[in-house]
């Protein structure tokens, strides 16, 4: 029986690269998407063409009922869940702190924080050896913005990632004796469509000189670290957060 991995927001960018790499590593892959149905199907097709197992499941992780449905589909189609990658995130257009309106704040915290909490609760219910599960791993995709604060751009987004890092540390300690490891990755500036969503498609060019390695990273470079943390090679790691940021 293949190990299974659920990647939220797995249709594009870092999530898609993780899905492809996970399939190559022998996982059965569940790709969650919110609206990028075609992109999700492309990832599923690419995995199946190489003889792998993959499904795509639509769900908005900002809506708890949809998260329940997502996990039920994974139960039914892939069996016991081994790895959850909390990768889905919202980034709204760049704005000054004073202009972050309440609706925007509610939306971004609902997806990037509450969604991660609820997905992780569902995963722990299934994985915990205390409730008959076989253990497992959670990998939280944070951001180097949690350390930098993202002034003049998106302090709201950065703060959601800070909350995620705190959750990684607390949950890791709480479930350490239940067979569950919880770790995080803080990517730096990575070549994906997220910068266009933030209103500046060419952002990497503008800020790359602030990166010691003087370049943006690739989604695959982040995916490699995610898969390593999820693997038995990282068996003594929990509550750790790794920066994949070119030194930024
Ligand atoms: N790229 C970077 O420079 C960078 C840096 C630091 C951290 N990160 C983090 O890396 C992760 C992946 O981002 P990315 O760069 O790969 O960008 P991306 O390609 O825009 O991926 C974000 C994904 O999240 C999904 N998503 C958004 N809201 C969702 C919701 N409510 N429910 C379910 N899925 C939702 C999107 O799916 P739909 O299109 O279907 O909505 C999309 O596939 C994010 O957590 C991001 O914060 C990225």
C-alpha cells in the first residue's frame, strides 16, 4: 500500500511541484484546489501518465465544512493519511498597513490560519496513535515574511505566517508522543504566480539583490525540502522550521 499525502493548494506553484515529487517518491497524492481546476487536473494527469496515483479535490480551506468534505474524499479514495502539507494560502494585493480593511483581514486569516488549524485537526484525528492511527507528518508552508514582516507590502500575510510558525511549535510538542511530527518550511522569494496575485508579477527582479544568493528560488527547490521533512530521513525532527530562502 502506497503512503498517502494531501497537499492543500496543490494545483500550482510549490504545491504542484511537491505533488509531482511526492508521486516520484511513491506517494499516492491528493491535490486540493479552490478554483484552479484545470491546473489541478494537469498535475493529476502528469502523475497518472508516469504510473502514479493521484486525485484532485475541490475545497476552499477557508470554509470548515469544505475541509470535512476534503478529508472524507481522501479517506475514501486513498485510505489512511500519512502526510498533510498545509500549502494553500491567500495573498492580497500590496497595501500599506493603514489600508488593510477588515474584510481582507478576515479573509486572509480564515484561509492562512484557521484553514491550517482545521486541516491539521482533521489530520491529527486520523494520524494520532492515541486514537488508533498509525502516526504521520504535517508540513506547514510558512514564509520568510514571518521573520521580515513584509512592511509596505502585506503585513497581514506575514502575520498569518507568524501564527503558523507558532502553531507548528506548539502542535509539534502536543502530539510528539502520538506518532505525529509537525515541521515547517519558510520559503523566500520563489518563482510562482503568487507575486502576480500580490499585484507585482516582476517582484522577484526588484528584490533579488536583497537575497544573498542574488536570485529567486524554484518551486522544486522548496518541494525537495518539504519531501525530506515528510520522510523518515527526518525522523528525529519535530517543531523545526527550515528557511529555504537563499540566505535571505
Ligand atoms: N512563491 C513565494 O515566493 C513564496 C514565498 C513564501 C511562502 N510561499 C508560500 O508557499 C505556498 C504556495 O504558494 P505559491 O508560491 O506556490 O503560490 P500559488 O501558486 O499562488 O499557490 C497558492 C495555492 O493556494 C491555493 N489556494 C488559495 N486559497 C485557497 C483556498 N481558500 N482553498 C484552497 N486552496 C487555496 C491556490 O489555489 P487556487 O488557484 O485553486 O485558488 C494556489 O494553488 C503558500 O503558502 C505561500 O504563502 C510562497
